[in-house]
C-alpha cells in the first residue's frame, strides 16, 4: 500500500526545493495515493488555458 509519506518522500527526492510546487504537490500526493502508484497516469489529459488583459476593466 502506498501512503502519503511514500509519495512525499519521492517528491522531496526530486531535483527541486522541497515544497516548491505548493498546491500542485498536494494534488500529486492525492492522485498517487488514490491510484496506488508512485507514477500515476492521467489519461485522457486536458489542457485548459485562461488568459486576460490586466489593463481591462469591465463595468456592470
């Protein structure tokens, strides 16, 4: 059984500062534990892109 500690240890061993991915790391832990895999696959993948012009003000 893969635990949160197992997944977090794997993430901490990567070449990055510990905890540097913030909420993304928390979601990765949940996904890995739910899928019982240290290398979970996410299929089908989707990319959603949001863009804005910070100079625009909408008045209602």
